[in-house]
C-alpha cells in the first residue's frame, strides 16, 4: 500500500485532472457502449493514456535526465487535442438533441430581437475578417506561449499551476458540451456552404477556415457537415481558455500580458464575428472560466499539500 501511495504521489496536479477525466470518458463508453462507435478502441486508448501518465510521472521522479521533465510538461498538448476529437464520437450519440434554438432565443432577447452575427456583418470587410481569422487560428498557441515564457524564467511552480489551470479549464469546458450541445450560427443562422463568399478574407482566411473545419470533423467536401461537426458551442472554449491565459499572464506578472490582453480580446470578438459562436456562448465561457479559476486553485493546493509540497500563491511565484 505504501508503494502505491508513493507511486501516486509522483503525479502532478494536472496529471490528476487528466486521469480523472479519462476515467470519466471510460465510464461513458461503458455505459453507452451500444451507441458510441469504436467504444472498445477508445477505451483501450484511454487506458493507455492513463498508464502513460503514471509512467511519465514515475520516470521524471526517478531519472536525472531533464528529457522526462520536458515530455511530462508538454505531453498534455497533443492529449488535449486527442480528447477533443474523441468527444466527436461521443456527444451526439449520447446527447442527440442540439440546443441552438435555445441559444438563439437568448441572444435575441439580449439584443432586442436581433442576431449578433447579423449585426456584426454590417461592419464586415475582408481586412478585418483576415485579421480575426488569423487571431482565431492561434488559439491553441496561447497557453504554449505563456508556458514557454514561464519556463524561460524558470518559474516552475507557476508553470505547474498554469498547466493545471489550462487542463482543468479545457476538460471543464468539455463537460459543458455534453450538457448543452450545439453547432453554432454558421450552420443555423448562415449558410455554411457559402461562408467563403459571404464572409471573405484576403489570403489566409479560407485556408485557416479549412484547418478549423478539419479539426472539428468536417474536412473539405464533407456532406451534411451540420450532422457530423463537433458539438462544441457552449460554453465557448475559445473564450474560456483565452480568458484563463489572459488572467494568468496578469496575475503571474508576466510581460506576456501585453500580448495576451489585446490579442485575446480580438480572439473573443472573432468568435462571434466569424460566426462560430452565439454571444451566450461567450457569457457561458466567462462563467465557466470564473468557476474553474476559483475552484482550480483550491484543488491545485490540496494536491500539493497531499504530496508535501509548498502551496501556490500568486505573489510568491
């Protein structure tokens, strides 16, 4: 028993979140085995990822080589993307009803009967579209940039907390996709098939749109895109995670905040301008962000206390 406890104590707080979420996914695969395509394969993949996480934590604690620390810090980036893709196989079979009409009604109530994407269309122009599509496209780079900034300054405890906050935030937002699935205004309020003509950019917009579409399960030429696209509207993960990165860059007194605050603000605006989200999604993303930051620090310090490490405080780190 002592050896097992010692093995578990090698885990970082962000490892614990990842393992807990993957156990949750395994449970869903078992419960809805008859509905979800390739459930057995996904269960195997999830078990492998959990085992890999334990192995990384163990190797980092026992090895003097820094390579294990590097892998341990950065393995979560592809894992988050893999988790996102896995949800595409799970949400619609488990939650077949989309809540877009509810989101539209709430937006129209807030904007006096108008749809925000239609209102913003009045200021649309190719230069603004190009800028916002580029900014939207660098979303996944934001936490990586902040992580590299902290790593360069050798702020390792702050880096641990940042990674925990990002992973906890991502997985918390994924729970929202199960609760209220939706596909967004580019399918419901606009014609997805003609978006390149209706909302044109300049040089990179169409290519970046295809990258986003492919990541959401709808590569070029996909028939019935609305049926197969990822259900990832509420809360807006782009809003939630961008706010988390902006908040941490400020609270951690990183000079990167001078980049994240303006770029992050543009990115959040882009989610509606580019027809990816309803405004209520952004409000949901902000609410999820506040809750995840509030609860996340307690969970992070609870685990550090369990493994006999110093608590994290912003002013110290």
